[in-house]
């Protein structure tokens, strides 16, 4: 696959993956997801690369899913996303493919990481944030659920009370607050972000490779053990929500730049 939405640079044991849609703050569309999933498949058989740094071009890590008419039409133009339920199953497969990479993954969060952008960052083993970074879950503003297993992942990272607060209020938080609640590992000046991530790579590279890989697998298994019970039911529940008038109103209001008029149930 020829990549149009991501840049991949490899040097020694390190690969840098940059989301490359700066004109729309690296918003995530179907093409970007398919390209990343293709990259994950290639990394799975890449025995030379031990570390992957994910970041974004320009002012944002990723502003989340692209909600434009064109993007919504494209979302269902591929066999993998032919229906809402298949789109949810694809999302679970995508998250699992990223999470189970043999490589140690680091999110270099250079700016906004919200919604689906936060999903990508959370799925990395480490999150290093620029002082300019911000984090949020705006989905409820559109009447949408924080899906793809992202809600339990966020809960595992910051606890149920803070997870409910972020998801239900849709308030953004800055880098320092994200560090305080355990969402990121470290906050650094913007001009030191990539250097700090590379220093972490160098430190981890000096440790036993097998010990590092086994640690990743064990910690992931321990923290995600209860999440497996949610996977069979979440796609069907989200499909019901996505086909409701609430989501249609929320997305149309976002595109039209107005406040949504949600109905009471």
C-alpha cells in the first residue's frame, strides 16, 4: 500500500510514524486507519524495528475522527466498513493490532489529542506530552459514544471517576493535568519533545529485549483482562446508538457549526 496520510521513517531499531494531514489537524478518516493497519501488519514481521514513535505534523497530534460529509461517505466505501457494526468490529481489530505490536510504542503528543486521536495515544505504551498538548473526549457533544474499547482503556489509565468526568463533560485538559491524573508519563517543552522520546528509546534499548517484550505483554494482559468481556457486546450497542436520531442531529449540528438540539427520552 502506498501511504498518503502517514509518513514512515526508519533508522536502526526505531521507526517514526507521523500522521500527515496537517490541513485538518491530522483528523482520522478511513484511509488513515487502513494505512495504519497495513503498517501494523508490516511491523508484526519486522524483527529489526524495536521501537515506534507516533506523532503528528503541525499543531496537532490528532483532532480525532473527521466529521465532514466527504469523510462520512468514505467511511463506508470499503468492505471493512460496509456497515456500522462492521466499522465497530474493524475499530476493535485496529486497536488490538496496535496494542499487540511487539515493538515498544511511544506517543509524542505535540498538540491536541482528542477523541480518536486520544485513542491512538492511549494505545501506546508511553505518552510523552509537549507543554502545548491538550486532551479531551468530545464525542458526547455529537451524541456519540467513546467506542473501540476506548472507554475501558481510559478507565484503566485514570480511574472511573476521572474517566466519567472527561467523557461526560467533554472538557479538554492541558498537559499538566493529564500528567497529574496519570494519562501521560511526562510533560516536556515543545522543542524537547522528540529528543525526550528518543532518549527514552535509547534507555530502553540498553535493556534486555526479551525482558522488555515480556513486560509489555504481561502488563497489557493484567490491565486489559476484564475488557475482553466488553468486546462481543460493544459493537451491537454502539450500532444501535449510531443509527439513532441523536447521532444524526449531533453530526449535522457539528458540520453546520451550531448547537445540537437533542431530544429527551
